[in-house]
C-alpha cells in the first residue's frame, strides 16, 4: 500500500513515524525482571518499559497511582496477589484508556493447567518459553494501529535483509540503508537511488555525499564479512565472489530481497 511521502509543511519527503509503545511488565522472577529491563533498554524506540513490577500488588498500586500503559504484560505465575485476582481488580478500575493485556503462561502439560487457560480467554496469551524479539513484536502489535504496525514489520524485514548480507550495525550506512529501503517501499512509484539518498540526507540534515560515502563503507564492511548472501549477490551482479558491490548494485539487491519477503 503506497502512501504520500511528501510532508507539505516541511516541503520534503518524510516517512510515517513508529511511536514507542508504553508497557508495564510484572514478573515474580528476578531473572525475568532483569532480562526484561536489559532488553527494553536496548529497544526503547519500539517498546518503553514504564515500570517492571515484582508482585501483583505493585501492579495495582502503579495503576491506582495514575500509570496508564498501552500494554500490560503479566506473568501467569505472579503472586501477592495471584494474576487472576490482579485481573479481576483491574476490571473493577474502569481504566481509561483500557490497556491491552498479554498474559505469559507456562506451556501447560497437565489437564488442570490446560483448563486454567480458560480463565484468561478474554486476554492475549503467549506461551513460555518465548523469544524476547517475538514478545516485543507482540507487544508492539497490541499497542499500535495497523499502519504503525505495518511500518514496524517492514523495519524488522529491513533488519533481516541487512543482517543476512552482513551489514555492520555500527556504521552510519546501516541506518541510511534502512531508511532508503523504507522510502522505496512506501513510494507510489520506483525511485532512483539518488533520490532516495536525497530523502535520507534531508531527514538527517546532512550532505548527500555523506550518505553516499557511508553506503560505500557499509558495502565494504559487508564484503569483509563475506556472508553467503553477499557473495551470491556479487555473482548475480557479475562481480567476483569476493568483490565489493557498488551502492547501486547493493541497494537493488537488498530491495529485491525485501520485496520478496513482504509480498509473500
């Protein structure tokens, strides 16, 4: 689905924003809390941890105190009080706006445990163990609208493409390439690489030559890492397997791979 890229007020191309989703986490396990705090700290642009509680009582106190998360993430093994009581108390609060609730449930092996899942039927359920990336993807989906979530998923696809080609995340060229790919996907017609570089340069308030140089360094960094995907792309472009792709060849290859992922 194409959207208008031109910001009429600013007079330049601009991508839609992906706002951070505010979440309240609650885990009885210290290890779970520490892990969540670390992961949230490095992914705050997408999911911001407003608080990480250790008991059900802390959750209720935070909500009574005025905290209004978009998504409430509760460990099913939460105590003091139990998660079922916490959910009952939340239901009585008539919170405005009402947060989406995600309950993290251990894989149920016993019949009684399976029946207990019925208690959470009105809430979103994720079975443990889970991957942190999958958890944050689900939190973001629950806390955003369709268009915001679409851009979030496209960014994730861009990351997968760049990772498969061995892109060093420490280089500025990584971010520039990601933004150029997103601009290309959102445009209503094919855009020359030079135009896409101009979009990014205007967004970053830098010279176009800075973007070009950063992409050159990015491609050189990929070549040094020599992933199978980068070597295969070199061969498809008529370069030696251990060669370095030009910016145009690299970007065209990344965009083709990305379109293949998003059109499935």
